[in-house]
C-alpha cells in the first residue's frame, strides 16, 4: 500500500515542471483548475499554483483528506472561504519571493511620476527638444497602507532614497521602518505625496480607499496600488482622477481584473496600468516551485510549515507559532 501523501498541483496555463523532484516522496497529481474536481478526493496537499483561481471552494465537499494548502502568491483572498477558514486545513502563502521586486516597482513608479519620463518619451517621438523641470523624491512623503512584509520592503527602499514614510495598519504603534503606524487611513493620506496600497484583501480592507479617502488626498498626490484592486472603489477613483482631486494613479491591480476593453480606467487622466506583474521578475515561477518543495520537505518530516496564514485575518503574520497558528 502506498503511504506517500497525495500532492495535487492545481495549475493554469503554466505547468510547474520542477515539482517532479518530489515524485519519489508523493503521489503527484497535476491538474488544471478546470479539472480540480477529478483530483481533489484523497488529496493530502494542494499546491494552488494557479493562485487567482477559486476552484477549491467549488470542490470542497470532495476534499476528504486535505491537510495543507499552499498558495503561489502572498495574497490568499481568492482561495479563502468560510468552510476552509473554519476547518483544520493549514494554509500557507509564498511570502519571501515577491517583496523586493514589488518594492522596486513602487520606487520605479514614483520615479516615473516625479521625473515624468512619459513626457520626455512623447517629445522624443515628436523629435522635439523640450526642457522642463522635474520633482525631487528626496523629502517627499509616502503613506503605505499595509505594513506587512511587502509594505515593509517598500518602506525600507523608499527611506533609503530619502523619502519619509508612515504606515497604516490594524493597530497604532511605533515601528523602526515606518516610524508611526496609525489606523486612520483618511488622516494618514492628507499630507502624503504618494499613497501606496500593499494591504491584503480582507472584509476589513475591501473598498477602504473610497471617495472620502480620495477627497482627503492632496490634488498633487499619486496613488500606487500593488495590493488588490478591490481595495479601491474603482468608480470613485475614476471620478477623482477626472475631477483632478488627485494627480495620478499607478495600478498593478484593478477591479475588475483583467480590465475589460473600453473600461474608463484605460483612459483616465494620470493613470499608469501594468498587468499584475509588479513582483514577477525573471525566475519567479521556479522560485515558487522551490519554495513549495522546501515546505513539502518540512511537511513530510513533521516540522512546522513556513508562512502559515492566519485564516481569520487573511494573511500570514510576521511570526507564526508551531502547529499552524499565527
């Protein structure tokens, strides 16, 4: 009788080939999200490589042996649902892979706004030599909503280039990377030059950047979202951009996503859109697979898993306790 755990890998268009290295220690099932129902029965471990898929909820009643779910992303909102949250199944995420690249993306967007590279590119295409002044970033103020691992990486990088940083989180406190962390997002954006969203999507954070928060921002301020599109009231953002209530927005995530053709965000003034790739540097897919393999080795040897998610909070706390609680 085969005593190896059954590991089902739920993938999208990209198939993770590196995982064959665990086939000696596991019964490996590779299935696209659309066929998860065919493989979930008897599955001990589910690797949600197709991180934006919510297929697990639809097949939950057949998940009769599931003990652990690893999600190939930092955010686990697409996977969490009430039955999973209330179960004994451990959920882990992919903290440790995307933080530095996302911080680099945020700095890049800030520089693009401050130095107005688009204006120079437009002039070059027109073969027009056009001088203009640009904005400094040293001394500019940044409010980072979400002081978790991604927010912390952003804070450290922005402070290194001379920007001043504050955080918005669940509880007020002093922090070595953020200085002050407050709970009042509206108050924290009033004097910010840049507002960066790096919070997980939870019932508490959904729609937190609403018309009131956008109205509280300076008309010269820019919004940068590397968290989830649903953190922002999209209609209110479009209205704020057209009204000149804020100067621009760099959005790596949007609601809805992917953005459909003719959506008003495509042409809203001051918007820079990227296709949810702020953390996707060369080699990221291999890194995700290697991280899962390392965690799987911990699983089969009975050691505590890395990056255990507090399912009720919706994210992996900075420290986790053995046994899967955070």
